[in-house]
C-alpha cells in the first residue's frame, strides 16, 4: 500500500491501517488500539512535530493575508486585533488533530514497510 494512503487516512482522523475506525478518543488523545483491525496505536508517538507543522502552515497562510489586507484596506486596529487571533486559533485547532493523524499514519507506514 502507498505511503499517501496511510497519511490521508490519518489526516482524515481514521485508523491509518484500515481507514475505518476513529483514530482519536478525545481531541488529541489516540485510542490505544484500533477497534476495527486491532492495530496497536499506542506504540506511535508524534510529540511536538504536529504542533510545529501546524504553526508553520497556519503562519504561512495567515501572515500574507494580514499584510495584504493591511496594505489594501487598512481596517481599524481593533478589528484586526480581534479577527486575526481568532482566525489563527480556529485554524490551529482545526488543523492540529489532522496533522497529528498524518504523523501517526506516516509512522505506521514506515513501521509496516520495515517488517
């Protein structure tokens, strides 16, 4: 099976091995094992990698938009001080579990390939 299939399944927050059961029991807490295929998910750790990648992606999306809006529209500072942080937080919270799932999917692919 291809590496992208594992990563896509993880990004969709499903078990990277079977793609059927959910990967997370809570917001970022991974199930100890897959309820469908029995894959031991607790053996795979993602640590700080997903947070770094999430910040990198969101920063590269939001900062240019902020600069363009400031240059073209120059909205009031109060509006900017409320809108941009809220947008950044929402994007980070939406993207973080998806990136963590992709990290777990990549680790499972590497582990399965080495067997």
